[in-house]
């Protein structure tokens, strides 16, 4: 599918299929580009709703950033177009759907699968951080699975998905927030790409244990996060335990870096390098 994209994108060039999901700002449909048969996901955003939500700039910024991202573990934004009322995002279609559904069904992932997923997440984060993009919203709900089982981090933007056994919280779950974003007085601009490493630690825990490390009532969750107060069950291997503990460190500067995470024994043990 590497022909240069057709110049003029418009709705008529797509055959619209089943609904894939719906969010606060838009619905997503399976779509096929008529001339090439290319399968993609078409996200429809209503300009009026974006106006009400005051997120038009955010969408423009996101389209700008995401159009330049190309990585096997980052969901592609191929392009966009609009008509009088709507903005359409042409997104990559992930053939095996939403990761959180697999996690809920399997309860938790075996160590080899968790390590492979975390290694792919680390590769995606390394790529994003090199491009000075901080994801800030890493959680199972924002990860999709490609047809070959590879994972794809996606920025669901501001879309809050309809309550289909996703974590029911006001503005997204607190579980993944790092302490530096909870501590009073630390303005937004004080945090760095280290926030994604904290979330990677929370994600690792949730893959292995089946629930987030600080899951509790909203007040208690915040308190447990700011104290890094978690217990790791005994069935978790010593290497995985060490990996998690080196990421869930209160001081952002003392957290393991992406490179250290990729070289950690727990990752190397499970991710056979194809020489
Ligand atoms: C790069 O990705 C995105 C870029 C931007 C936005 C976005 O909405 N930005 C926004 C909106 C409003 C205000 C501000 C910003 C969303 C995504 N990504 C998704 O929404 C993923 C699920 S839709 C695709 C998709 C694929 N493959 C699947 N397989 C099964 C379901 C499924 C669903």
C-alpha cells in the first residue's frame, strides 16, 4: 500500500463498514478505500462537539504530530479530511482489537507475553520520546493489537469511550497517573517523559497481576501513588518484581530509563533476539 496517497481525500472514496467503537468526540468505523481496497479505521469528529469541548486546537496539534509518526507499535494516522460539519481521521485498523478486552478475558498475561508486550511498548516510547512526544496516557484502554499480535499504542485523544466495562471514572482512571502529576504545586510543565516510564511500570504490573498496583477508591489511589504503596504478589518472578520496582520510583530522576528497561534481565530473558 505504499502508493502515494491520492491527492484529494473525501468521504466518497471510502466504503463504510461496521462501527468499531464510539467516544465522547467521535465514532469509529471500519472503512475500505475504494480504489485500492485498503482497509482502515475512519474516525468521525463533529466540529460542533469539538467547539463545545474547546479541543479544536488539540485535534489540529495531534493531527500535526501524529501524521509524522511511523513506528510498528504506534497506531498510524494516515491522513485526514473534513466536510462542512465533520473532521475525518484516517487511522490504521488493528486487526485483533483492543488489548484491554484480551486482558479482561485472560485475567492476566503469562510472563513471556507480558515481557514481549512491554518490550514493544518500550520501543514505541523510545521512538516517541526521541520525537519529543510524551504519551501521558498509557493504559490498556489505549493499546490495540495488530493482526500479527503486535501491540499498537494509540492516542485516543480526548475521546472517552462508552462504558463497556472500561474503568468507570470521571476523567479517565487515576491508576496510571505518576506521583509528580498528583503532588500539589507541581505544575503541568514540571513533568518530563519520565511520566511514561511510571505508567510503563503500572502497565507491567497490570499485565502480570490482572489489576493496577494502586487500584482503590479515588482518594486512596492518590495516596497510595504518592507513597508508591503497592504489594507485588508472590507468583510474580524476582526479575519481573525488580523491573516493576525500578519503574515505580517516586523520584522521576531515579526511575529506570527506557534503555535500561530494554536491557533489563526480565526483558532479555523473554525476548529472544533474532540474530
Ligand atoms: C492515531 O490514533 C488516534 C489519533 C487521534 C485520535 C483522536 O481521537 N484525537 C482527538 C479527538 C478529539 C479531540 C482531540 C483529539 C484518536 C486516535 N486513535 C483512536 O481513537 C484509536 C481507536 S480508533 C481506531 C481503531 C483501530 N483499530 C481497531 N480495531 C478494533 C477497534 C479499533 C479502532
